[in-house]
C-alpha cells in the first residue's frame, strides 16, 4: 500500500490530486486503445500511488507525468508477462518522446522507491477467499458475484477516499455491494458471514461498504440522467398532437418588411377529449 500519510497529502495538495487523475486517465486510454487486460492498468496505478507517496513530484514539468505513466505501465506489463510497446504512447499527439534509456532509468527509480516489491497485494487477491466464506446456496451465482465485485473494485481505484482501506476490506465490501444488488434476499446472511471473519474489522468494513454503495448509486443516478438527456419522447397523445401542430404551423410563413416570419396559429382545445 502507499505510505500512511499519502491520503492526507492528496487531500491537501491539488497538484498531487490532478497528477493522479491525469495519470489514471492516460492509463485507461492505454487499456482501451491497446486492448490490455484491465489488471495491468490497475497494477500500474498501484505502482504509481506507492511511488508518488514516497517520491516528491516536481511541479512545472508536464513531461514527468507521461514518463511515470509509461514506466509504471511497462513494469506492470512485465509482471503480467504481457507485451508492451513504448511506441504506442509516443506520437506527435503525445507531445513528448522518450528513448529506451530514459524509460529504463525511470523504471529503476520506481523500483528503488518500491524496494523492488512488485507483487502488490490488491483486492483481487482476496475475492476468491471471501466468495468461499459466503457459502452460497447456488454455486452458479459465485461467478456473477465475482464479475460484479471486480467491476466495482476497478471503479473504486479512481476515488482517492478508498486509499485509506486495506485491500482485503475493499474486496469484502465490493462483494457485499454486489450481493446486495444480485442476491438481495440473501444479503443479510452473506453480510453476517463476512463480518464474522476473525481478521475482518467490522467498523472499517461498514465504512468501506457505505462508501462503495454511495459510489455505485451515484453512478446509476448519473447514467439515468445521461439517458434522459439523450432521449426525448412526447409525454402523451396530447403532447404528440401539439408537437405535430406546431411543426405544421411553423412551416407557414408570411412576408413582412421583406423578411419571412412564421405564423403560429392558435387552436382551441376545448372538446378535444370528447373527440
């Protein structure tokens, strides 16, 4: 995990927050453009968080952001035995071009800051364990639970507030949120099963669960607003009638002082319902 004071530093430093947000954005772009396994950018963000929590990033040098991102992504790809091409991130649109020697030096700087501990413990290390703890009535529901919890864990990495929780707590909380969505009737029993684990801090589990639940609900709310803003349908038969009438009458124009002005005809709607 990052150093203990990392979250405090982020909350009190606008530069570090913006640096992290831009870096995550670049890593997600790399994931979609190069079709990487999503675990690689996730691991790269973990390396970056641990690095910038121990190494002060100089301001006023925007090229450092891209160099750190490329180096962390390269290290994560190596840990996952995945081919990584630096040329995919170095074009005219990138603005900066680094040679192999520069990237290797940055990789060594990151490795040194992380004490060469590259096998990061992430929430994914605990998902399988907590699923076995749940003792599901229907074993076939374990995979949908795992898939949904994985989505939640990926999205939670973008929020700095989840940096205060241990990976095991994030994994347990994500599974609880997923079970609340997919298995609401079994949720009280599943929550009790995880809370009863000897090494699980119940208070931290509840805090993380509430934060994840809030994140998911906000995401659903924003998605609903986007859908409503993109789709506009007439509210009723009367609305369709008025809309059609307005479009028809707006097409009728008259010439006044040499300019075309639409004539909107007023129609009485009395008795419309009886007809």
